[in-house]
């Protein structure tokens, strides 16, 4: 939603293609509201493996931020409610599972 907020009607400007954004392997949601996400890898390459570094440092935090922004809009950006929001992300690689939380 964040990437597509500046799209306009085709009569005003040529309509741009809709951006997809980041897509995780797992989505934790209830109906249309997302609360968390996850990434899953089959092979564990160690804590400094390329897949874990990219997902832990780049991909998952961006997805959690977008989910958090959606949740903030669901509660109408009321500060007291926003302070209680949490989003959770998981990275599963081989037999290990990392949990990443976004708290306010």
C-alpha cells in the first residue's frame, strides 16, 4: 500500500503499474489485517549465511514496518493504541527459528 499511494486515475496521468513490494513466505493475519510475517529457508548456512543476513537485516524489518503502518491506520493513528501495537517476524532456516519483534 505504501508504494502505491501516489497512483492516480488514468485520465489525469498515464496509469503506472501497481508495485507488489516485498512478499514473505508466511503471513500472520486475521481476515484482511496482517499482524506478522516470516521467511523460511530449507538449508541452514550458519548465523552469517547470506540468506539470514539479508532477511534479518533488510527484508523482514521493511515488511514489519509496512505491517505496523497498516495496523496504525486500522486504529486511526491514535497514539495510545499505537503504543500498544506489536508486530512479529520469523526467520526459519533449517531447524533454527529466529523471532524478530517490532515494538513501540
